[in-house]
């Protein structure tokens, strides 16, 4: 406590005049320049706002260019180009791993750390852990299997009506036909309304990024409008029976902006209306008690469960907007561009060393931001500074628990020589070709939030936000106390858990 107090004392010029720890813990949420003077997500007082388009990552907007998104390995797959120019299979010098190699690397690490753990048939753990993984991963990125059938439905559609959502109630056509007035509210009213709606559906926080000439560079150059995984229903000759109002193009098409009333796609392009000036970002929290026992490769159940939840909830938010008379285009974790970029730019988080989002309130225990392009006027939310990006430069715990050395060591970089490089920002870059799809980097992260954590964690976070003087000490404290994956792996099955 004395050391934390010294840290606060070293930063009195930027911190309130607290008299004791009770005042520190109970301090009001961060002030903001919008939304009635308070943080949209009730972030702690020590979270500071930055200017628009100026996150804690340095960006050279004159260099930053749109990424050829369909070749982004790890989440956004496309068909092999006819000319064979497939960036998903990079130069051997990148030391990318095959799926069997990734699996074997992770299982070797897990057995060394937890000798009594049994990986089961597929590397997800003993029988009930394996069953939980398959149940949690039903669906996946941008799609969900209708229970009791083999039909898969897509949520990566433009306006909430196309894709396999026929059994959902559709909003009244009279709103779009002009026979009934659409909802009209101030940008502040609309933003607070969307926060309430998103939280009702299960999201933990939201942000709003304005679309400008600079932030358009965060959008991929091209995509297939809905699903991206080879063999998915309705795409690439998959076995499902999703029906689309407009046939899907078989190759990625450019994302463009035009002076039109509604977004649409065809076999030549994906069109965003110029009047859709906002990106609504939303994060989904993870079941933290299970996440701290997340052994198993190819993502534990605690991580996989977020994807089908996002698939459902992204569609629900779209449907809500459509019923109001507005558009929510896209939806889900693999549409428009990298979720981390949109989340950081809209003030939900800072970039962590794993090129992931780390929230000052929810830590690394969320999934990358869902994003919807909207024409509902909202108040943009600014990037934030809670000292997280700077702390990652000192910490590096995630690099010591990564089984495959996929995480960048050392300070942030402007660029790298790998096939998936996007120059123009000073940040961390995960080597997707070596990522074994475990969740060690998140489970061991000092910023992983546990709601039953002691009050000292809040003092540490406030000190980190104000001064980096003690970052190395806090990093060592985290390591010494043995935070990370818990030893009592099976105890989770005998406890009562909150849903989120």
C-alpha cells in the first residue's frame, strides 16, 4: 500500500487529491467531453480521453493503407486466387506452423505445466471438457447452427434481412416504406439508447467511431460479404442450406462508399452509404472463472462461447436498428476490418502486446469488438489512455507463456517483414502463422479482470495509468503471486457460477 501510495504521490499533477484508499476506490467514473459529462462505459476516474484518431498507438495516417482483408490469416479467410497468389501461405522464413504442429506444441506445453491434465481425444481436455468445448463452439464466427437441424444461418449480412434468419421476426416494412415515422432522437439520446440495448443483449461495453477519410483506412479493401471460412454453408460449395436474397460472389469484392440510400452488395462490390457515418463497436465478456482454467488448444470453451453469442446478438442489434428505421450494416467479429483497430479507435480499449484489445474495466477478458456500420446519428467516443499499452512494453508475461513464440518481444514496431504486415502504426504484431489458438496470453495477462479481485488491484491500475515508474515492479508482483491458469482445474465443475 505504501508503494502504491508513492506511485500516486509521484503523479499528483494529473490525479485528484485523494486522502485515503477509500476515496481512490469510490472515485467517480472518468469524465468525458460528451454524453452528459460522464464516460459512456463508466470507466474508472484514471482513464483519460485522447483526441479523435489519436490512440496510445502512434499512427502515421499518410502511410497507413487499407489491408487486403481476405488474406488475413487467423480470422478472415478467402478462396485461393486463381493466379495462385495466396498470402495465407507465406514465405517459409516466417516459420509458420501447420495445425498439427500447433496442436502438438500446445499439448507439450500443457503437459509440462500441468502433468496430471489429460488432453482427451482432440486436445480440449477430458470427456466433459471436450463436451463443453463442442457445445460452446456450436456455430462459430458469423454463423450459428439452428438447434436440432443441420441448417446454418449467417449473420454477416448487410441490413439484417438477408441470410438465414427467416425464423426471426422481421421489423415492420412500413418503417422503411415511409408509412410510419422512424425513431428520431438526439445523437446523445441515440448513443445512450444503443448502450442500453446492447447491454440488454449481453454486451459489456460499446463505442462509436466516426467514419472519416482516415478511419476508412481501417476497413479492409475487399471481402466476401458474409462468411469467410472455406466450406461454410452457402459459400464455396458448402453443405449447408443457407439461402441468400442475392447470390454471394465467389471471390472477394471491394468495399466502397457511394451516395446511395441503403447498403447493398453484388458480385462486383460491397457498398456502404455515405450517410452511414458511424461504426458501433461492442464487446462480449467471457466467463472469467472458467477462463482461468482454460487448458486446451484451439481456444477453450470459455473463449469459443463468445462467437455464437456474437452471431446472435449482432443480428439482434441489426434488427433493432432496422425496426427504428435505420441501418446496421455487417455485424459480427469478422466484418469490415480488424476488431482491435475499431475497438481502440472508439475508446473501448488499448492495444496489448498480443495485438489484442485490453479494457481498463474488463481487462483482456473480452472478445474483439463486434462492429456495425450505422446511419443512426450518435456521439463519437474518443480513444482512451489507461497506461495499458505502455505497461505491455514493460511486462511481457504473455511472451513467456506462449508455447510457439508467436508474440512479439521488445518495444512496438512501425512495421515488420512478414506477409501480414500493415505499415503505418507503431504497435504490436502477433505472428498469426505461429499462434496455436490457446488463450494463455489472455489468462495470464495482469489486466485480466476478476470481479472478486481485491481492492489493491484498483490501486495498482490507477498507478499504472498515472505513471510507469512502478510498472516493472507490478509485473514482477503479478508473476510472483502466480496469477494465470489455476491449478484446481476440475474445481470449476463443482462451483456455482454467474452467467457472465
